[in-house]
C-alpha cells in the first residue's frame, strides 16, 4: 500500500494561502489551534467545525461517506475511542467526522483516500488493513 506523507503545518499554510494570501504568522498559529481537533504539531488531521468550514469555503474537493452501523461484534470495533485514535494516527488526509443523531458520516479531502475507503467498503476495514489491533500490545497501533 502507498505510504502517505502529511504535514499539518504545510497543509494549514496552503489552505490559509488560498483563503488569505496576505496572512500573518499569528493567523497561521491561530489556524493551527482552531482548525484541528488534535492541536499537537504531529497530531492527526481531524478537522474541527471551523476547519471544515474553511476547507469547504475555500473550495477544496471533498468526499463524504455514510458510516454504517457496526455489526461486527469484536470488542475493538465497538470501542469508539479506538476508532477515533486509529483515525487520528492513521488517516493520511484532512477529514471530518459528522457524529450526531441525524447524521453519521465522514468527509475526506483526498481523492486517493476516498478511493481506498470505497474499495475497503468501510473505514473500519481500512484501519484493520493498516494493522491496528489494539488488543495486542505489540501492535503498530501502540507504537509512536
């Protein structure tokens, strides 16, 4: 499988350049703090509501998928924190989770990832394919 490389700061700079070509370093730092759920520099690429709005308003192509109810009874599939952490560590492009009572879907901002998710059929299968086994201490899931 293709190894994706991402840099949250570079993504933020490029998007900010689209939105405001004359942005200041302070605006970049504010964007880093407000657009991403995990604000650590090396954290995942899950967008906040504000981040989603900026990406959509900037006209970036997005792909949305319904999140099917999990019918797999394995313990790790039922743990939403494992799903969230798995996405945070492994999703190689900016994404947004729509998780409310009316709507359960995810939006990704990369056509390659959208194609891969479509081929796997679910994000759970995609994460499993990336060798995320949280019940095994030696798993890549727990490695830095």
